[in-house]
C-alpha cells in the first residue's frame, strides 16, 4: 500500500478526542508506545511478524485532506485550532520494529513508536489493525508450511477472507511464510506472487459429460491443466484424467495434475497415484484441497496420503482456530515539563505492562539456533542480537524495505533456526523469554511509586 488516500480517518474516534486534549494540555509532550501481543493463542507457540511495509508507507504519507477535515468539523467535537493542526499534520517521530519474517513471542514489542504523543496516538488504530491481521495470517501459514513437510502449498483463501483487503494481505502474508503461490490474481499482480489455479465443479457440470469438460480445458491449456476429478464419481474422474493424460502425452504435452477436493483424500490419492503410475504418468501431480490447515495436512501425511501439493483456503485465510491476536499498544514513557522522558506503566490486574524504552535481544547457540530471548531496557548491555531496528527516523524512512522474496528468505532462515519442538502442530514446549535485571528493577520501583502517587 503506497497510497494513503482516504485512510486518515481509518482510526477509532477516541484517538482524535485524546489527541485534541493532548493538543490543549500536552502539545509538546513526547511519548514511547510499545506494540506487542500480550498472550499467544492456545494453539500457537510463536508468531511471525508481518505488515511493516504497509505501516512504513502509511506513516510517511499520512495527511488529513479537505474532505476529511470537513467531515470532522461537522461532528461538532473538535476545536478550530485543532482542525488547523490536523491540516498540517505530519508524522515526525521514530519507529523501531522487527523486520517482516522475524519470529517473536508474547510480551515482546514487535514495534516501538517514539513521537509527539499526539502523533503516536493518531497512528495507533492503523498499527494495531495491520499487525493483527498480517501477523495472524503469517503465523497460521507458517504452521501450515511446517506441517506440509516440504510439499507445495498454495493460498486459495480469496473467497472466504473478511473483505478484499484481507484477501490481498492473506496472499502476501502466506507467501512470506513460505506458500508457493496464490489463486488471487490481484495479489499476484501487486506483489509479484506466482498465481495458480485449477477448475471449479461448475465447469465440469457445464458440459454434458465430465470427459468433455476435461478435453475442452486441456485443449485450451495443454501444459497447465489440473483436472478436478471428484464432481460425480471420483474413481471415474481419475480414469478420465488418465485418458486426458495419455492424450496430451501423445501430442507432446503433459497433464500437470489432478485435484481432490472431497471424500477420503488418503484413499483416493493412493488410488490415483497407482492409476497414474501404471499409465506411465508418474509426472502428474496430485493436489488436495477442501478445508485444509496444519492439523488436517499433518493427519493426511501421517496416514500416507500421496499428495504433492495442497490448496489451503478458509482455515488459513481466516486463521480459523485463532482469528485474532491479543495485540495491544501501550505507553511506556512520556516527557515531563522539562522534556525529560519518564517511564510509566499500567498497573491493572493481569494487565501490568513493562515501563521504559525496551529492546528484544535474541540469544543463539553456536549453530545459530534460538536459545532464548531477553526483554530488556534499550541501553542495557545484554549479549544477543537486537531484534528491533530503526525504520522511521524523524518521519523519514531510513530502512530499505526488502523485496517480498527477500522477506520470504529471511522468514525461511528464521524458521530453520527455531527449535523443532516449537514447530510441532501440537507444541508442548514454551520458548524462554527472560526479563532483564534492569527492567525487573525498574518495573518494581516504578510500581511502588505509581501506587503511592495515585
């Protein structure tokens, strides 16, 4: 997303009402906010960061245009001088973030904003929305990749995602995670993701006989045909696909594959593989689809399904078992009247936050595998690789946004370094995230001070 037209008002109303109060009472105050996931979903042992490119483009181009200012004036909520401020609004703060494709855990800031408190408040809703959706999908998709054991996996989620924008971001996020391509043509165009598809049952049913539909499709796409074989009788469908495969082979072409979308995928795939191999069509791939996710794929492969590629739709594109993340955006420091940053924190029961400007340090072993993470204060001397990098400096992009393929490679390397126990579909191991000595001390002392002050 490079054009922010119409997005300035994509925020919750209280961001603007609080911003107006800040404008009148704390106009010169600066603050630091952390964006993090408080608790992981029950079925997740880790998350994969995604959405940073959209955030970087959003904050650089955020403007309130004439129509948006006019709309806000009609609400009779905002003062004239605050409206004048919004007319000239520009984000001039700093953003530190984990790169897309980075793996992270609960309580670790995936993004940190230091800016005028008004600016930091106004961008909150977009940041949360973006990180929630794209990280949620990437984290689901990477589990599918782990379960597929090297088989090809394709995004078929367009028709079931919650809206067009979600469909495009699901294609991008799943590609980052390691998917081989998408059925979403617009996502393919926007992000240069390989596009793939087969045929629908309706296409087969539009012809008098199944074989006629197969012949028509294969004649149109002689080297890119994948035949859907379970519209009527799956065994007969496989037999018809074998006929088409032989016919194409005689013409010097190749049937690309067949697709199974229902029934006993394990049994049908085994039968199809035997029939194709006996017909000297061992090069024909078997695709499976139909409510697939990491749980179902793991079970299919455990039972010996002869599937080469999976089309994964609804369950991945909606992250059906964990359809949202407990992602939050909390203030951790704010300046006093002299411009000095003072740490702050929330004390609500079960929602206590960590104060101060923080960094996440990752400890690796000699083979570059994850050992543990340390959440500490930014200026603490802690051994380990810092995960938060500066992306925006004084409102300007200082980080070279990588290509999608580079992000994908980075994600693959990170996944390879992750302990195998965390990549299980049903993980039992919890990765250690240690709170540094300095951060623990600050939190303890500040908690005591805040309780007395209140």
